[in-house]
C-alpha cells in the first residue's frame, strides 16, 4: 500500500490561514524533545503520534517512546521499515508504511492531552549533496531543511491528529475501534480551548536541547579546526620539502610551525642516532620566557627518556617531570606513570635534566624510518605549567615526525645521488684524461722503439757507435712504458684497498738515502739539479712500511727534479712537528704552482701544461699515488708555493714510534735489509 497524499498539504488545505515556516533538522530535534519531555513530565497527555521518515531515525528515539508509553494512553509510531520494523501492538502501536508513501518525506509529532496539546508537521525540502566526506555528511544532515507548522493551537493539533489517525487506519484496519476512541477524545479536546499547562518546563527543555545542539556544533567545529591545523602543518612541511631538500631548512620550518600549533614552552627538533652520546641543539621554538638550548649540548645517552624511546621505538612523555620518581636522582628502578610505553628499568644521572631546564611536562617523539632512528621531536612545558597531551595532539605530532622522517630520507637519497653524479663526472674526466695521456705516453715511446729496431734490422752495416745509441734509446723508452704501466697498477691497488701494510720501526734517514740512490741510478748525474738532504740521524724512528715510504720519497724527488733546471736546487728536510708525527719536506726552486692549483695537483692525471703540449713526460699519477700511500700510512700530504717560477714545497707526515728509543733502534736494524731488497726487485 502506498499513499502519495501529504499530511502537511491536507492540513494546509483544511486550514488555509496557516503559514509555513522553515526549520533545520537541529531545530526540529530540539522542539520534538521538548514536546516529548512535557509528556514525560506527567502533564496528563493521552494521545501521542510520531511519524519518522526512516526506521533508523526511530531507533535513535525508541527508548524514549518506551517511557512515553508509560505516561500516555495511546501512542502510535510510524516509520518506513529498513530491517525488522513492522506492524506491532506491544507497549505502543507501531505502523510500517511503504517507503514510497509521502510520509517518508515528512516529520510528524502530535501530542493531545487534557492540559497540553502541540503538533509539529513538516515536509523535507530536498537539497542535493555531492560530498562523500563523513564530516561533511554529518554537517549536511544537521542542516537538512524542513518546511512546515509548529503550533500549540488545539484546533490545528486535533486536525493534524485526525489526518494521521486516518492514515494509520489505512495501514492497520484492525485498530479501527481503538482509533475511534482516540477520535472521540479529540472531540473533547477541541472544546477545552487553550493549553492549561505551565510553559516554563517546555521553554527550559527547549533551551537545554538548543544548548546541547550548540555544544555539539562547537565540538564539530573544534574537530574540523584540529583537522585543518594538522593538514596545514603537514602541508607547510611538505611545501618546505618540495622547495628544498636541505634538512636544516625543513627543521627550521617544522619547529616553528609545530611549536606555534601546540603552544608549548619549548619545541626541539634535532638529528640523532641510537648510539649518540649527545647532540648540539640548532633548531628550537620558545613560546615562553625560558632558557634557550640553541648551541648547547643536549645529553642523550644518560637521558632515561631517550633510552626508553630507543628501546621501544615509540613516543614517551611524563606529565610531571619534576615530581616523577623516574627522573629523581636516587636512581630507583621504576615505571613512569604517564608514558606511551613501559620501559623495564632506568637509572638516572645525578643531576636531572628536568630540574636543570625546569621541564614540567616532557614529550619525546622519535623520527623513524624502517626501524632506524633519524632524529627526535621534543616538546616541553616549563615552570609549574603541566599539560596532558590529548590523542589529537599526539596524532598531530606523530604526523609531523613522519613527514620529517620522509624529508630526511629524501635528503639522504638526494645527497647520495649528488655524490654518485660527482663520481660519474670524475670518472668521465678520468676516462678522457686516460685516453689522452696514455695515448700520448704509449704512442711516443712505441714510435721511437719501432724506428730504432727497424734501423737496426735494415742497416746491418751501421757503425757500432750508432747501433749503441739506437739500443739505448729503445731501452730508455721501454723503461718509460714499464713505469707507466706500473703506475697504473700501483694506483689501482691503492685505491681498491688491496694493499697490506707492513709497519715497522725505521729511521727516516735510511729511507731518504735509498730514494736518492734510486733516483741517481735512473738518471745521469749531470741532468739533475743539486740535491741536499738535511735529515738528522737523531730524529725519532717512524712506524711505517719502508717500501711504500721510499716510493713516496722517490716520486716527490723525481717530480721536483723534473720541474727544476739543472742549475736549480732540491732540498729534503725533516723535523718533529710537536706531536706524534714527523714532517718531511721536499722543496725545489723550480717552476712552482699557482695558488689555486695546490690541491688539484694531487688529482689523477693532473698535468700542469696539458696532456698534449707539455715539455716534460709523465702521466700525472705520481702525486695521486703519493697521497694514497701517505694516507694509508696514517699521515697527510699537502703542497705550498709562492706562485709560478718561485719554487714549490711538498710536505707529508709519518707517525713516530711510541716505544722506547733503544728498543726501536734495535728493531730498525732488522728492517734495513727488507727495504733494500724490496726496492731492488
């Protein structure tokens, strides 16, 4: 059965003088509850008719109608069924109408008694809703609009009751006798006239329901504001991440935004690892007149809260850090009363951080990524101000910590990518230099060797003196090629970390003598500048690998002689630099180095004059090999020069033996032959 007739339209047709008004659902709910409370207050009502659009709306009020049925003689409840709502006659009458009935679009409440009568007859005005958000749906439900009549006029109330009773008979004919009795009571009620009930309880209840509705509305607004604040914070940090991948800039934005949002006394954000002893605070927000921690060391290892966070990888906070026994200096093993986790045991440093920095409420939230601690967010309230963190606030801080973690991982990935790009660029330069230099260094000696051998092969009558010159040239260029290949292999071995260092106590003077002997053997005495060794035999022994140290000295001497005229001078000096290192200097009066290239000269394949237009031979690997060797031996190497044509000085350090001098010198005697044999191979 379905009926398309509207109760409101029938009422307006019978009483054309009535004027409808517009109501929102929140207002109708308050009016309905106030009217129902008049029945519950016992003002003698005998007839109550309530029509709900859907069964779910009725279920929200079912408990109230059980109580109303105890006060009223006749109670009728109508609703469109959705689950098990059906026609029943129990504590009160229930009438299930068809969902297609016009009643499904209306809201009715009629109360008729001897002293009190009121009715609410409204029809919903349909407004399309497009949003699917649950919060918006709730707000839209409260703002649903209805057009209708709300009145205490007995004539209107009784007519509305008759129209509803007629609709009930259509659905439940078996109630005809009972409804006839209700209509007879309506005839009596019409003759009573005005209501005789005290309106004050109704007004008080109406105000109460309106206030409750206003409270719910404010609560909804606060919830929406909290969500908006959370989204704004997350968006601001996300925007900072998009603008820059610099963690310092992201921390600066995050600490200010978060500090202002939670209104704490102090907000800290810093990077840290699980094993850190302490950190220096760089980013802080102060919301009150408290001491700043910027630039100060912040203890981590001896901080029980930090250790609890590291152990459980969850946030932790203390509601009263000053009074909490967990932070007292007696070191008792206790469990903090206001923590998100339950650490097993903690012992605290003698001077509590909470007391030193007047921390009242202390919150620590870790910045994590895949179980790895990246940093920490701390919030303090100071002095006597205590604060109990709500779940909404904690959720907001957790969201910010998550965004910071994402930012740090992205920054690390970007930095790693930058390093890889630089390495690729360096490899590309190395490849280009390798092709240019090795092509020149290999082609030139090979051409010479080929010419010499072809001459010796095609001219058997060549004078012996010329034959000797040809053989000497071929042998010299063969040695040049051997050194080139040897330098490549040596640098590759050093850079790959495959070198096994054999450290032993040795006198530096002996290593210098071996390097000079090797240099003079390879070159004619007349081609070399004047070389002076100013190395005292009284210097402490050095802890080094003799073979590799001689290699460094040989390459530095060879480099100095190569760029110094025979009329120039090369000096080798050594002295103790005041620490546990011996400083060796190889100085020359040669070509010199431009100030902006003092570091570049140690790069692989570096050539002062360019790869193809230089006046001296070489691959540019010698100083790169020296740097790798000196670093591997535990020292450092650097260059100094006053400029072009003003000479240069190469310095490197080597560790001094720390044992007794007599023991060292006896040990050094056993190592002297090892150096000689190693360099004579």
